[in-house]
C-alpha cells in the first residue's frame, strides 16, 4: 500500500511530518513557552505562559480554512509544527520547534517536506533580522530575501527589523 502523498517518512534521520492532531497542542504550548525560543522568534505572543490566550489563538488558527498545518515528529516525539497562512495578505509560512529538537536539521527537513504539500507560489516568510538559524533554513530551501519590514517584537519589547523572504518556484 502506498503512503498518503504528504506523509514524508525519513526513518534514517528519525524525521517525519504528519497531519496535525488536537492533542499536539499540549506539546506546542510547552514548546512555545520557552524563553530562548521566544527571544529567537521575537514576534511572539505578549505572554507565552497564558494558556487561555494560547487556546484562543489556536482555535482561530485551526478554524481558518486557509491554514495548512503539519506536525513535525522526531522518532515519534512531537518536535514542533509548520504551517502556512495568509494573515498578512500573502501566503506565508512559519514554524516552531521545541528546543530539545534544534540542531538536527529538522526544520530544514520539515520545510522541504512541507513545500511539497503547500505548493502555492510565491510563498513568503518573515524572520527577525538576527534569527540566523531560521534565515538559513529558509535559504537552504530556496527562499530569497525580497524586502524588509519592522514591527514591535513582544519578546524583545522593542521594534525590530525583519526580513521578508520569497520562494518563487
Ligand atoms: C529556527 C529553528 C526553526 C531552527 O530549527 P533547527 O531544526 O535547529 O534548524 P536546522 O537544524 O534545520 O538548520 C539550522 C541551520 O541554521 C544554522 N544555524 C544555527 N544557528 C545559527 C546561527 N546562530 N547563525 C547562523 N546559522 C545558524 C545551522 O548550522 C543550520 O545550517 P547548516 O545546515 O547549513 O549547518 C528553531 O531553532 C526554532 O524553532 N526556534 C524558535 C522558533 C523560531 O525562531 N521560529 C522561526 C520563526 S521565523
């Protein structure tokens, strides 16, 4: 029997991407509370420890028909998520991994796999100017810097510059 078309198992690296399940939110919440991850992402929720705000945010995310989301697994553990949305007008991706899973190439694997599921182009991404790891992940997957923007970053408590990256094909 063949695998579902968007199930990308790479057993040699322990990485896989699967459909989102509601129970994943418990893990996502813990992963999104991490101070270092918040600092890195910069444009985050005001209070990452607010469970009610987290639930409200995700209710909206999951009710949005234009959101495409997948859960990232590492050896069957929930490593994080990757999703696309159009909240700023253009199709855009974002992702978040629990700190225990950083530095294993997972974000790169996840983005490469997700780009076969989310095939709309151009596709955009935003990254605060000093999030070198995330920018590198995007560039390894073919995204190129296309512009800059700035906005208030809750995790830094100040306005920050961000790169806007584009994937054309
Ligand atoms: C950013 C994040 C997704 C990276 O995940 P990851 O699985 O560790 O990334 P990967 O292992 O696939 O690749 C990271 C790349 O960045 C590089 N990198 C890591 N830290 C770096 C740094 N400080 N400067 C430059 N490059 C860096 C790695 O060497 C690797 O590149 P390489 O393969 O050429 O060596 C993860 O740290 C995370 O979830 N952070 C918190 C949330 C966040 O920032 N989300 C993105 C918002 S735009």
